C-alpha cells in the first residue's frame, strides 16, 4: 500500500486529500493551566513536561490569539508561500477553563483567515459535558480533532510519570468524543522510564483496538528543569538508541490500522533544553531512515494488524 510516496498514512497526505492543498499547523498558547500543575491533581505535572506545558514551539501566551496566529503565519510563509491553516491549541490543557473562556479563544482562532481546522490538545479527565457540547458545536462548523496524551497503556508506568489518571479515563474520553463525531488523536511515548520493548508493544496493541483516528509517536526527551532529571541522575533512565527507536516506529506502523492517520513519527525538543538523547536532533535523518527501512523490507502501515 502507498499513501503518496510514503508507506504510511501521513498527516500531510490526509490533509491534502481533504482540503486539496498544503495545510500548516499554527501552534497557539491559550494561556491555560493544567490540573496536574495547579494542585488539583499534582503540582509537578507529568515528569517529562517542560515549563511551557509541552508547548515550547507554541505562540507567546502574553499575546492575543489573533496576534500569535499572525506572527507564526508570517514566519511560516517564508518557507511555504501558500496554503491553509490548522489552529492548534498546544500548550498545557486546552479544555481546562470555563466554557465561555474556551469558546472565546476557539472562536478567535477559527475566525482567522485561511483556517480550515481546529486541533485541541488536552487531558482525558478534562472533558466534562459542557466541554463536549462546545466541541460538538465547533465540529459542526469546522473540522475539529482532540489530542489526548495517553503516553502508555501501562498503569504502573503512568504512576511513575505522574500522568494523573487511569486507563479507564482515557477509554471513557475516546467513547465520549466519538459519540459527538470528534476525531481522536492519541499521543504515545517510546522509551519511558522502566519500560522495555514488550511494554511499548503492548501500548501499540492497545491503541490499535481503540476508536482513534490519528496517532502521534514521540521519543522520550530529557529536558532541563523537568522532574525526569531526578530519575536520570539516579540512574533510572536509559535512553533508546537511534536504531532501537527507528525499529520500534517501523514495528508500530506495521501493527496499527491502515486508516489511522500518522500525525507524528518523532518529536522535537528545544536544543538549548535537551539533555538527551542528542541523536534526536537529527529529525529529518530519522524520518528518512524510517522511509528507507520500510521500503527496503517491503512493509507498510497495517501489514501485520
């Protein structure tokens, strides 16, 4: 099977088919907090999460949504001269505020010229009835998806990383979002502390049988000023090698349904904050090697699902 020139169903391919042109993400900071940081659940957050709530490349929270959007759009126009846009609320928990505040922020984003989709990163325990009703309304007027940070299907690892919710909470959130017609994109992380290859495979098998429409595969990054540094200093964190990670990504792609859109195969970390693994900075080399290996082995997404 082929999706354009890839052996997997890439987000770029999906968006071009859906909208007929190149579509870019504009990563926004809505100025929200997180129950895993404000004391509702915890004050440390997930142990890998940066001080910017995994929104290190999002806009400036001190600027309006409109000004963030325009600033990032102008920067991206230097590389791509034309296209449409996804308003992506990335930093912290983007359904964790009064519904009227959420509506105001989302409205400001989707009303920017050229926006064809709304993407919202959040936690599965921050999707109350009023929030779901709001998402349903937005999905009726613009394509909307919600991103959930599962990271692992292993509840023990979830405790180690201070995720703050059980697997059943994730499952309930997926069911609730699909009932209102909103697509679900799930985040998983390879190389979490204490996890071996079998643990990572179990997470992949688990999400492969959930009603999800997209996946983001991340490598665990160790960044300065995160709680994860303590585990690293205590010798309780071992980095995956580049070869191990690439093999794991290829295995993952082969074992998930062919209709699930691949939003990401490796993540970014700010160079000045990254402690390791340093090889992760070679993003395009990693992506090209994934393509090469899949072509060489004549494998493709879903072949073993």
